[in-house]
C-alpha cells in the first residue's frame, strides 16, 4: 500500500511512501505520518493514496502517531484551496491549520507558574521629594516612574528583560522601601477565570431585528455584510444569530475577532451568554491548552470557537455560521507564509460546509463593500446607534493655525505642540466632571526620530532603512523593525554638531506632558511597550472599566471594540500619522482608524465629543471621518484607485525579492520582471507586471528588498502565472536571495 504525504517544505509536491503490511489497516487520509526525508525524518499529513510507478522502490513510513485522522475531509479540502490560491505547498497550509502541539512546532510549556511582581510601596507626591531621594541615582528614578506609569505594578521580568533595567537598580528601590517584590501565581488560562457577569438582555431595535431575521433566513453559503455604525449593537445581532444556530439548530459556529487581548469586552459578552459551550482561543494559551481546546471542539464538547485569524481552522463539524467581526482589520491577513486572509478562508469554508458568513464592521473594507453593492454579498445596515444614542460630534483642530508663532515674538508653550487649546479645555472639563477620555496617537516611543540641528542628519538603524525612535524609559534609540537599539547620541555622527533635536511625537512624550499639566489625573498608557505581558491589555482595560483611569492614552490598540459609557471625550493627537505612507491603503487605514476611535466616544447617556488634531483637514480620510460619511469616503477612495488601478478594481500580488547584497537583489528583481514579461507576452493573457523597484522600506534586518507587482482582473490567470513562476524561476544560491509572493497584500511596505 502507498500513501501520498504532504510535508511542510517549500516544495510544490507531495511524496509517496509505502506503508508496512502490519500498519496498513491503520493508515488513513488526514492522519499524520513520520517519514524518512533526505538524511532525517519529517512529520507530514497523509493526503491521499499513492499511485505506484513502475520500477520505483518507495521508502516506508516510519510511524503513524494517530489513531484517527487529525485533519478532516473538510479541513483538507480547505487547505487544498488555500495552498492553490495563496501559492504555497499543501504541507505548509496543513501545518497552519493544525495546533502547534500536533505539528512538532510546539515549544516546551514553561513549568513556571509564578511570576515576580514589583509594587510601588510608597508614593512620592512632591517633585522636591523626588529630586532629593533620587539625587544621585537617575536610573532608580526612571525605574520608579516607569512602575508608576504601569499602574504601580509591573512584572519584574518586563522591567529587566524588556525595559533593560539592571536588577541592582530594582534592589536599590527595594532597599529604600519604595518598592516591594512579591510572587504572584500565574493562572493557567486567564480568560477562563475572568468573571463575565450576567448576560445583557436588550430588546433588539427594529434595525437589529431586521438584520437578525435576515441572517436566520440565510441560505447555505450566503455572505452578509453587516454595516453598522459604531455603537449600533452589532454584538447583539451576532449573539441572537448564534442562539438560533447553536441552541435551536444544534449546529456549531466560529467567531473571529481581530485580537482577543484587545477585545475582552466583546468576548466576555459571548461568554456570558454561551458559557462553557465556547472555546476562547487566545494567545496566552500554552500549546497544551490550545490543543485541549482544539480537542474539545473536535469532539463537539465546545460548539463555538472564538479566536483570532487561525480560529478559522477550528475542527468543528456541522458548521452553521462564521462571524468575522471588524472584517476590515489588517490583522486577519497573515504576515508570513502562508499569507492567507481569514475573511477569504471564511467565505470558502462556509460555502463548502453550507454555513453562512457574517462580516461586521462600521468601516467595511473596500473589497467587501464592492461585493455588497454588486450583489455578491447581502448588505445589512444598522444606520444608527442603539438606545437613542447619537454619533459624537467631531471637531477638527488645524495644527497649522494652533502652532503659528505668537505675534510680537516669543516662543510657543511646548505643551501646545502636543495638545491644542480646544483639546486642553475639553480634557480639563472631563477631569473636573469625573468623566473619562481616550487619546489616540498611533506612534509609540518618545520621539519618532532624532535629527542634527546643524546638518539635518537623522539617526537610522544600521540594519534597516528606517529612523531610530527615541525612547525615554529605558533611554535608548530603538528600531521598530528589528529591535536594534543603541544609547542616545549627544553629537551628530556625521558633522559632530551638538544640537540634537527630537522630532515627531510619540506616546511616551504625550504621557509626560499630560502628567506635567494635569498632575492629579490618572493616566494609563497602552502601547506595545506597556503591554508585554500577555494579559496586560485586559488589565489596563479593566482598570478603565472600573473607573480607575481618567485618561487612556495609546496607539491603535485603543481604537477597537471598547465600550465604556463614561468615556465622553476622544482626542486624536495627530491624525496625520500614517496618512501619507507610500501604500495604496494608507488613506483607507487612516479613515478606519479615525472612525473607529471616534466611535469610542459618547456610548452612554452623557453623550460625547471628538477632537481631531491635524495638519491636513481637507484630506478625504479626515474630512469623511469627521462627517461620519462612509459612503463618500468609499466613492472618493475608489476613484483614486482607478489610475493607476489598485484593488478592489483589480487583483494584485506583491512579489518581494530580498538578499544580503544590494546589487544581487536588484538583479534578481530585474531578471524576474523580464522573465515574467516574456511569459505574459507569449501566453497573451491580460496581466500587468509593474516594476521592479526598491520597496518603500528598502532594507529590513540587513536584507535589501526589491519588489514588483502583478496586476490582473483574472484571478485564475494570476494563480497559474504565480505558480509557474515560483516553480520554474531559478533563484541563484547566493547572498541569501529569497522570493516571497504575497497575494491580495494588505500593505506594500
Ligand atoms: P458595536 O459593536 O456595533 O459598536 P456594541 O455591540 O458594542 O456596538 O453595542 C453597543 C452598546 O449598546 C453595548 O453596551 C450594548 O450592550 C448596547 N446595546 C446593544 N443592543 C441594544 C439595544 N437593543 N438596546 C439597548 N442597548 C443595546
Ligand atoms: Zn532595524
């Protein structure tokens, strides 16, 4: 007996092995197999029966570790589609669909069940006191203030490993009696222990009811786009649909959210209603726990899988619905091979398994919008906020006006560079009334670059063509692409100048100027630097929910899914971050971010307002977000993607060439373009090959990068061409040269 085995290798083929007689009754499609490969062994999945070929002696399968298939026929078919569409080997697709514990990719589970935590033991109120106590130990002061800014509590590991404080600095604080250290038991599954409270029982509004009815009446394979403004009650619609699917029809369902850690409130609502029918697949699970959840879903003990991107492969049978919340989110696209988009996989899976799909968003992706308006998807709309709530009024502050030099000379108050007069007034008003505010600045660190005042030179990363970001705690220049860091510079490397200017605001700087101006305000900062711990997001958000935070400041992390009725003000410190990136989706992403963060304001009876600071008030991303005008945004944005054409007006693949040598990389790109152009010409199909050109970020992690774009209106042709290219085009074995092909890219950087 022969079997075909797919291996997770960069080869577009399966491998045939023989099964020893005593094993043959055990071997089935979908089981894993350990097979000899070259001089070692490899772990793959049996994908079919092998066809014997004359004169070939096949090697024997070494081991069959499973007693029943781990890949169902449905998931195998889904992976075949994924492999074909995204141009990856089947074995690579299968590895993605299985939990790490089954692919041999699992890391050993850490046995540590406690962690050491530093707590502020004594607060220091006056500045004088601080100056005195820390006179000769600035590092101790920096550490103390860091722990304060993390809510007075921080994991020791975070402080020493990530923030690079030496343990002696921490000891110093302990000896002074300012900080205590304790051991804290780490719960195995923090989500399972979260209290959920009682399920909310609202009577659906008529718009909600209409959507619920339409979904209940949906036919197998139907895709619905639920376009509901922020606060329109999309979650209730999902929950009512799930009740029907899971409780009345006895089927199962998948709920995708962009990131569990950022949406604990949404997930809690599902848990409150469905309790232990739900498996929450979050990133804090160990590989073992993830495997347990996977098993429970496969056995039907759990009937709803809630998770990020990879939950789309949940081993559920009798699937009734797949919900994709915030369907426009870029995180649904995997950034490494296989570069699949979970929304696309959801649609294909639902069709194959006779389920329906619900794509929900206040700001749908242009792709989904076009599909909904051309009748491919069914459009459902929730045009208003529930419970008589109104969308918040949005005011624009033109920073060019605010930051004009005062007449008759004098300097501008440095605070004004960060917070305009209207925003300051609004903030102090909220502080006085005990209401909460959210401030968005989508850039972490203290200053986004450091520039020499004499020659204009900017400090850049030695490995990446990117400027280094200045961080204050710990004080380093850091590369946000490769994590390279170095001590801050006092003098310019190029001209020796001694006036180094910090340019470009980051969240650390905003936090500092706020703390100086509003001394008694309780400020929490949420960005990559304050959320190393897997559970850090939820801790901060829970504090906001309990009213222990006056101002929540953060990057895009704070823009999604939060529902806090006492937040009556949202301020955008600089709406222009990212708006001019050399990427065809830059405007779309900016519009979505502004609309989403604005949607956090005024969710309670007190109402709310939004203030957006910008230097480009007439940019359509800003203008349409301010007017809550999704339709106009889409119209203008689609027009902008006609000449030159970009998705959704056609299909796109981004082919990236990279290597350690600049010239070899460029040559590879040029050769590939010539090769592709010849092929296209010969075959006569309507495909454009644009480029090659250096990528917008020309170098990352010491590798040079070039790219070319393949554009076409015929997806099938793109599949054929891409596949032929990846299989036949020879990449020289030099300079670490590599080619990656990203189909339907979400970014071209
Ligand atoms: P969205 O996801 O559309 O932004 P949510 O689903 O978070 O909105 O709902 C916003 C708030 O409105 C939630 O606090 C929710 O409990 C509440 N809500 C939902 N439906 C109703 C309703 N029919 N009547 C009153 N409140 C509702
Ligand atoms: Zn770098």
